[in-house]
C-alpha cells in the first residue's frame, strides 16, 4: 500500500508543479471564483459549453499542492461531460474524500485526503467552484 501512496503523491506533486489547463479562458460562458477561508486557497474556474457539453474548462489561482492538483485533474476529468455528468462527478468526488466511497477513475489519487479533514476542503474547493460556475452563482464559492 505504501507504494500506491507514493505513486499518488507523485501524481499530485506533478499536477501541482505542472497544472493542466491553468489559464484564463477568454471568452467563457461560465465562471466562478472560490475561496477556502481556512487556508487561503483561491481558485477561478472558467468553462465553455458547446452542444450541451463542457468543451473547455480551465482554472487560475493560488493554493496548496492538493488544491492546485485537484483543480488540474478536475479540468481533465470534466472535458466532454454534460453539466449533469459534471455535477454527478462532483458528488462522487465529494463522497470519496469525505466518506471513503469508491474513487472515480484517476481521481483516486485523492482518497488519502480523507485522513486529513482540513485537506478535504483543499481538495474540494475547485469542485465547489466549478459547480457554482455551472449554476451561474456569482457569489464566491467556499468549502464551508
């Protein structure tokens, strides 16, 4: 199990060091800002829908390795999904990091976050922000 944990750590560190889809998307038809008041992580998620699917999704922000890696992997996971599929994946991810339910695909690298309750908020910030963007909620998304 320690080898698996080490691999998961390496994936998270790679996505932190070289985040995928890290840029402002202009123009975009949906966006939202998120803030984790406990640690100061900030994220801005941008997305475009084409034919009822997420055609492009990007993010910008500052935060810890878990926060940035989660946002990076989220953007990869959601491309091509419908808004309903994206919301369902949000629920699966939330259940994984809070209750230990089965992990959705590559996002399993965040399973260990459950052992550190303060880090759950770091891992879910981008997801809450993405959901706010899809919902057209312009208030700053939080993990509270």
